[in-house]
């Protein structure tokens, strides 16, 4: 087990300090999907690896891809290069990433289908992911924080049940609304797997863990409580029981009014906010209770120039006097010019 520097409670890493509730000037910055197709150096290694899954399961290449954006832009954090759909894969589901068409999974649509999955995570491939975490941990400079992650159970379940990126979520809702007791079996299997997967990443050297709840915005309020809040709360409690000093961040994208009270209800240390929320509203209503991460529209990063300057100033003005991590309000778009990212880092760090 790699010594986890956060366990000492002592750190000078700006990202960790912000997530422990201490305002940092300038605020730390990293970007969701900071590794990826907008970087030529990524496309080169991606071509060498073969498939996207081959890249995720190749510690040497996954380490290099994780470090590329950190070395190029000087971000305050590295996020493990991996994917939320490695969990369904390790549970025995057939998972493929089709070029330009996104993920494709052999669907799980009933308790009988869940019963056909592995009862426990298969570590045959996941061992390579933890090896990547420990490789990256030894290669980061002093001020850079290593982030591990997983998809939140509801979001991962949408891919497992729909078999792909969904448009209207009718198949998963049909199951969850008509047979909540059966659907709970899938969510609870995913919740347990997520806890194990995140703990393994922390043992390998991850200093923060983030839960991506990309499809928080598609559920009615009551179901949002049951399928999003409740599992995230349980995962957060379990992580905190084992690793009390490792901050947990959640990103319930599109939660809308569900953002109010989310941090209190789940116990997370950091809250990722999407770009639809106004920075001043976030500062007044959410930041008093939780460290905020976000929320520049990735399309504004793509456009750059004066639109980006204005949006960055607005976000900094509203949020940087409290605990805050600068990020996007969703992932970097593949067409983003890398020079805009370099300029963004500069804008965030200047007075
Ligand atoms: O090379 C390629 O074409 C693959 C594109 C790609 C990449 C670079 C995929 C396929 N996943 C990833 C990496 C990835 N995915 C990371 C790595 C670290 C980093 O941020 O640099 C992370 C954190 C994720 C998380 C992820 N995967 C999410 C949550 C965040 C989000 O975007 O909402 C989701 C939903 C996925 C599923 C996924 N993986 C890949 C695709 C095309 C999709 C479907 C996305 C969708 O449904 O919109």
C-alpha cells in the first residue's frame, strides 16, 4: 500500500486545502475530461493502444495519458485516466466503445440479468487500473493532487440498462418505477462495487475521489432521493469510515433544484456544479456548506477570447473568496483548441 499523504492531515496542496474548506488564492484548477481527443499527444497514444478499453487497462500508456494534460498545462490535479464503465465490465457485462458512436453494452434489464453478472468485482483487468494510480502517484510534483473516480450508481445503471447513452431513459425508468425492489438489487450491487473500487484507488495513492452523477437531471424529485442521493450518501459514509481524510466530491450534473441540500444530504466535501447554475446563486446558496467545483461552460472554453475572459472573471468574483476549485461545468469538448486551455489556466491564476 502506497503511503497516503493525505492521512497525515498536513498538506500544502491547494486542491486538498480547498476541499477541506479553506479558500485558496488563486483557486486550484483542473478540468473534467482534461485528457482526451483535443490533445494530439493523446490521439497518438490512443492509436498505439488499440481500443479505448486496451488503453484503460494498459498501466504504462494510461499513466502517460493521465500525466499529459498536467505536464502541458500545469493543472493542480491529475485525474486517473479510466472510465466509469469499467465497473459494469468488471461485473461481467459486455462493454464496447464504438468509435464516434459511444459505449455499447449488452443490456441488463431484470433481476435475472443481474443474477447472471459476477457476484463480485473481477480484478483481472481492474488490477491494471490500480497499478496506473500508483504509477501516477509516484510521478506527480509536490503541489499536484491525484483524483480517483467512479460513476455514481444511478448513472452507471443508465448505461447498463439502456445499453448505450440514452436520450429519454425510458427503459431504466420502466424498470425502476415498475419494480423498485428489483431495481434496488442492481443499484445496491453497483453501490458495493463502487465502494470497493474507490477504496482500492485510495490504497493505491488517490488523494481525492469524485463520483460522476452525469444523469442526475432525469429523475423526479422523489426518485432522485432514492436512486441518486441515498447511494451517494452510503458510498461517502463508507469511504469516510475507512479514509476520513480523503475528500469526496460529487458532480450531480443537471440536478437543478436538487442541488439545494445535496451536500448536506450526502455528506460530500466537494460539490461539482454544472454550467446552468449562476455563480452568485451558488456562492450564496451552496458554498456556505460545501467546497464548490465548477462551472465554466465547456462551449465557452471552446470559443475562448473575450467570452471566456468575461465568464472566468464572473466565476472568480463570485466564488474565489470561499472554498473553491475552478473547473468546467461538464467535460472538455473534443474540438477545444489546447491554446484556450493554456489561456484559461493563466486567467484563473492572474489577479
Ligand atoms: O478516445 C476516445 O475516443 C474515448 C473517449 C473517452 C475518454 C477520453 C471516453 C469514452 N472516456 C474517456 C475518459 C474518461 N471518462 C475520464 C478520464 C479522465 C479525464 O477526465 O481526463 C473520465 C473521468 C470519464 C468519466 C465518464 N465516462 C463519464 C462521466 C463524466 C461525463 O462526461 O459526464 C461518463 C458519462 C462516461 C461514459 C463514456 N465514456 C466514453 C464515452 C463516449 C462515454 C459516454 C458519454 C455520454 O454518454 O455522453
